[in-house]
């Protein structure tokens, strides 16, 4: 997939594959989006971006990372959404929705039937987006995050 546009939208933004060379920008964006306790370490991003069982895609604007999504296969029918990060400069531009729509289509064509995720119970804007995109509540995970926050587990069936 090497940096080629996977999908271009009417907004002019393109969904492209994340590359190993993007790891510094991915790490920095994650640090900007989440607290130090919740943000992922650099070596995890290095592993995920290189992993053949992961979908790692992003939106760039003039070469600058605006948003990214990482999902990892659990088995041949189920995939875990690891994270969606959107730069504060690019929020409210539908980039998370665009990445999710791409992921749903891409993964469905590859035979996946379900996608699961965890979202902090206090992240109402993300919960609203997931609900609008067809995700359903599965269960509450108490003290899921390293900072002690609870998470809502959600699932979408394709």
C-alpha cells in the first residue's frame, strides 16, 4: 500500500497507508490526543505499523499527519480497533468518520464480520460517532485505562 492513495474523498483528503517512516508523527499525534498515562509507547506503534495483521491508515494534509486509525485482527472474522487519533487542528472535519468508513469497507471486503473497540466513558463525542456508525454497546470495563478510567466496549457487525 506504500503511501499511495487508498481512497480520495470529495473533501480532498486522502486515506493512505501508514508507513514505518510515519512512526514519529504517529507517536507525537498520539501524545497530543491522550494523556501520558493513556498514550501508547513508540515501540508499540513501530510494531503495529509493521505488523501484517494490522490495518494502519491515515489522512495527511500536504504531507502533515492529520489523523490515523489502527486496527488489529483478533481472528479471521473479528478485528479490534486499537485507536483513532485526530489532530486538534483537524477536528470537526469528519476525518474520524472517513477513516472508519474506509476501515469498515476495506475490512468487510476482506471477510471480517465484526469490529470491536473500547472507548472512555467520558469521551462522549467518540461514543456519539460510534453509535451513528452502527456500533452497539457490549459491556462496561471498569478501570480499563492505565489512568483508572472506565471504558465502554462496543461492536459493529458488518
